[in-house]
């Protein structure tokens, strides 16, 4: 088999090792952009929204800060892993400041052409 091992999508976003706060900021930007993106399934968007709702809910386990962090982290990780890879990579490229791999509508040039048949 020539299947490449699947890399963690968060590792791609933070591969230049920017530091803790920059890494967290980029991840939050990525989640926010994906939640607003119409190409991502509505049901999938419920993961980070539900995790955030749990953060503000009165339900807590024995150690409140630990379970909140665990739910937020797990919800974010699962959301990013289940989102379509091409959409995630497009947003990652824009956050880091690189050009996205997929062409935008503005990059496509329509030109008229004439078909020449040689009969």
C-alpha cells in the first residue's frame, strides 16, 4: 500500500512552531472560519457550538476547569478532523498568509475562442 499516513490538521496549521498563543489564535480563527463557511455541513458545525455551549452550562464534573478544557479541546479536534480536508487546507493557507491551493473565482480567466475544423 502506498497510502500516506494522515497528518493531524492542527500540526499543519502550526508547523512553523509559532508559540502557544499564536497557535491557539490560529486554531480559533480556523474553527470560526469553518463554522461560517457554507461548504461545511450544518450538523458538523454543531460540534464546536455544542462544546462552547457546554463551557457556559451549569453542568460540571468534579474538576470544572479540567472537564471544560477537555470538552473544548475534544470538540475542536473532532470538528477539524471531520471537516473536508480541502476546505480546511484552504482556510489554513489564508490564515498563515499563503495563497490557497484551490483557485478563486477571480483567478479564472474566461476568453473567447474560435474552433477551427480541418476538413
